[in-house]
């Protein structure tokens, strides 16, 4: 199973893009090389121009780069910038790696990239358009005990807390039916681990607040399904959920210095040397039919320049 990321280069004359079938889990580390390294690689990669041929649901990460407007728009579902412990550090380093650029998060994923380009957000090649309810997790389930659990926290009213396995769509996409579905679900007294998404529902005020660290395709459409409710999007500000939950959601505060060091280390390892992923696959399976949805080869000089950009960003962020 592939983990596709879309790479798009935009400008006054339009846009071009291409997919990297295996790049979703490392896209944020890839981008830490900065524009001097990445723009030449991106121009090579998008030459075959196949952007947005995959459905929004199937694309796990993406980036849109507009050199004319000095704009970088990205999203990932997994990785340093989608983990509560390292998100702030990863985005801080990214902004230092792309100085004088506007770095923004595409909370609607590939839907958001297409919207930014003026394309119809409904034209997403989705085969079903169906949302998939998340599994509920009880207090004794293993997932909440992990260092970076893929969980969504739902708090309801003044006394209910539920934890869901964040393996598909954000619980917001279920609409008000979520309240009925969670009626008999396991309850937690409180949730004190990191999470990747959250939702607070106040039935008395008919209000909903939600946040996420990854992306949710067609999120605006999902919010509209809460007819008669006030829906507020908190972006990645889980502190708003902490405040609304009144003690039922208290994740640990990130250690900024440790997070910066960890993201730097991961990025330096990613850019450790030259690589040619497609050539490696061909060499490992010479009789297999290998496609071209891979990033271009990286030379030793490009890898060294990328490591230099990572170190410069780390110093600019106050890392030691």
C-alpha cells in the first residue's frame, strides 16, 4: 500500500504537479531543505504534470509552492508536524528554513490545495464521498498509552469524555449522529495523553469546537452537516479544547528544546546522503514494472546543502 504525497508548483501561468507514491511520512522533513535545494528538485519532479488525479481521501500529504508569491502550503497526516509533541517545533524550523515565505497549513488536505488554486473543491475524484466512523477506545485499550497515539478526543457537555482511534475521518464528519453513536461507548474520566484531533460538543448551547493536527478532506462540507449548530474551527489550537473540557482533556505540554532537537535529528538523517529511490526499487526487483511516482534523485551536494539548511534553521530557532 502506497502513502502518496502531492507536490504542486504554482505561479502566474498556472500550476503543475506530480505525486510521490511513498513520500507522505517524510514530506515535512523533505521540506526542511529549504527553497534553494527543493525548487530545482520540484521543477524536475512536476515535469510530467499529473496533479490532482487521485482522490482527496487517498492523498496523505501534500505541498503547494508558489515562488512568485513566496507561499508554501502543506499538510501531512503523520510525521513531526502532525504530532502534538513536535508540531510547533517542526513548523518553527520550517518557517526558518523558508525565510520570508508565508508558510501555512492546508487543513482540508488536497481539497485545500485545489481550493487555493481556484479549482472546484467538489471535483475530487472520490469514489464514495463517504465518511467512516472511528472505533472507540476504552480506558484499558493500548492506543492511549503510546508515546504519540493516533487518537481523537471527544468531550461532551460537562461530564463526558470519549477517545477514538484516529484511523480515518475526523469525528466532526459524522454530524450530530455522533452523539447517538457515542451514547453507549466507553467513557474516560479524563484523557491525559497526546492526541491528533479533538471535538468538544456543548448540547445545551448547540455548539461544537474542533481541531486537528493533520488534515480532513472536505472539512467545510462536514461542518455544514451540523445544521442548527454553531461550529467553530480551532485549527491546531488544542488549548481551546483543554479550556472547554474543564479537566477532562489535559495533554502534556511539549518540551520545546527537546522537540527542536528531535526534528533536527530526523531531518539530518533524512538528508544524510545521496539517494535515488526509484533506482533502488528497480535494482531490488529488476523484473517488476516500476512506475515513475518517485521523487527525483538527490546528489551528495544537494544532500549536503539540505543539511546546511536544517542546521541554519535550527540555530535560528534557538537550538543548541
